[in-house]
């Protein structure tokens, strides 16, 4: 029986060894080989429930991508400089308070250990987490938020309004731009241009907001503004969510430097902002304009009375000055393409207004020539409201 048991055991061992050495069937990879085959990663647009979480993610992604471009010399000359590798973004006030509390606890534990005569063991604390649906931490998110070396110059950027699908800016587009601005302003890597200056350039240069969709137009705007990089983007309403597309455009070359996408739940508050157009800025009342013109009157040879001849010459000079004043007013610019005369051809009220102002013209200078001719200078003040009424 012992011999039979031994033979059976040997036979079983041989069978198991043969099975182990047999290659796997065709189409089934071994465990080691399967681990070496990389899996295809499908890029998914991050989705957030709150718009504030979306802001955190957009800033973190833009910040990281711009830093990578800087490290690879992707910025124009003068916009790069300094190695911030390993540095994290500036902490928010809440994160700074938490960090200070942890440092105070460490100091207390260290003092207790010293009094008890034992060695203090450092605690492994978790990095401060950024409030984002992507669960980033300061150690793995932003490498550009740290302080630039003194020799480095901050990049001058402008955060423009985000446009909707129609190329227009709603209150939501302005809200996104206003909320992203403090993120960039809190970093020493950037010098952020003021909103008032951006709006002034848009108004003075008559830029269309839709131009921010096109990189070349954005480049032109950035050059006039004096920025090195323009942060802008678009926001679209898709079913039960909003799709936010943020981008950074380099002004030097007009190239798209960074592009980041995110989704956020479509809430009633966001819908209201998305559908609300921006209120038109209140224009300051125009200042009154003063027009001056000269006129010359020559006495008639038929008039034998010298005094009467000079009086008639003075009247002719005033009439000539009035005609010249009318031409001055009619040629006044309303905008870059139109004048008062252009409005007078279609609007009788404008013509009546000009005539009423001319009746209030006053004589400011009069010269009598030796030959009896008379030269006069007249002026009239036209209220700024008259010009404002044409642009409303």
C-alpha cells in the first residue's frame, strides 16, 4: 500500500508540473504580458456640481500648463524666467489657517516629548487639498503658483470676458472672468491688468467682443492693451450642463498656448446669468463744444455814405461768419465715420437744433480795415447733450 501511495503521489506531481508548463490557449495572454500592455485612456472632460469647483480646476489646469510651457521655453522672450519646480500655488486664507494650526500642534508635541525625555517623531500629514472634483492636491496640481525669483519678471496678462455661442458676452461670461482674475492676481508669476483698463480699450478702439473667439483678433487686442497673454474662452449651454472652454492666447505670435475644458451642472442661478445680457455702461455726458469762425464784409461801391457802408459791411461779415460756423458744426465728428451733417440729412430735429444754436452765436472780435472792410470773429457753444442724442 505504501508503494502504491508513493507512485500515486509522484504521478500527481508530474501532472501538475505538466499543466504549469503548458502555454495558455491562443488569444489569452499571461498575467505578466497583460500587465505590460498599456490600457487606452479615454480623455473625459471634468464635471463639477458647483461653479466654484470648476473655477478651481480651470485655474489649476491653466496654471500647470502655462508652467510647463515656460519650462520648455514655450513663452516669448522676457515672459519666462526662474525655476519654480516643486513649488506649489499660494495657499488660500482657509488653507493657511489650517497649516498654521498644524504647525502649532507639532510645536506642542515637540515640547511635550522634550519634557518627557523622549525623541519626537515627525508626523506624516496629508497635503492641503484643493476644493475640486478632480481631487488635486497642492503637491500635484500647480507648479506655477510659487514665488518667482527676484530676477524674473511676472507675465502681464489680461482676463477677458467669456463669450457665448453667439459671440456675445452675458453676465455669466463676465462672472467667470471676474472670478478667475483673483486666482491669477494671487500668484507672483502674473501681473494682471485691471478690468477698467480693459473696458476702456474695448470702448475706445471699438473692439467687438466676439473678436476674443479668434486668436488673431485677440492678438491685436492684446498688443493695444499691452498684455503678453490673454486669458479668455467661451461658455455653452448643453442639455443639463454648461460647457466651459478656457484658453490662453500668446500676444507675441497670436498662437493658442493652452486650452482647458470643464463641465458644470446647469443650475437656475447660472441659467439666469447666462440669459442676462451685460448692462450697457453709462456714458459720461459729453462736454460742450465751442465753435469759432471768422467772416469778412466788404463795403459796396454803390453806397456813398461811408458810415452806412461800413455798417452794411459789418452785417455782411457777421453773415459770413455764421455760414462758416454752420459748416464748423456740421463737420463735427460724432464717431469715427459720421458727422453732424450726416444726421442732418435724415433728421429734421438735428437741423432745427443747429439753427437754434447759430442764433445764439456771439461776437467776440471785430476789426475795421483801412479800406472800409470789416472782419469779425464769432463763437457758439453747443451743449454735449446735443451730440449724445445722436448716439443713443
